[in-house]
C-alpha cells in the first residue's frame, strides 16, 4: 500500500474526504517526526512504539571494491510492533 492508497482507505473508513484524510496523515507523520527529533518516545498501546536509537560509528567495507570506509555515528528511528498488531497479523 502506498501513501495515496492509505489516504483513500482512511477517507473511506472514517467517512471524511481525501483532502481531510491527507491532512490528518500529514499531521500524524509531522507529530511523530517532531517528537522523535526532540528525543521523545511515542507509544501507541496495541499498535507499537516509535523511538530513536543511537548507532555508533563503525568501519564498513565497500562491497564493490573491498575498501574500508568510515560510517559516522548517527541516530536512527525505530518502530517496535505492539502485541495487538503482532496478534492481528498472525
């Protein structure tokens, strides 16, 4: 499912227009992004948890040439599925 299909599904299921559904999805993704940038964790009970994990600097290999390259330390967003989501998929 891509973004357009998700917006159409949200609009259909909630009885709102596609424009309103797009605004709601944009507000949700913006809120999650802003919260993760601030270093906060977002927990949606039954769905999952969004958080930020620190990844240490490391040395990696270029698979084409075999040369060693330095990968800098960075923060990466993570999502861990909740029990309700896991149960509904299985």
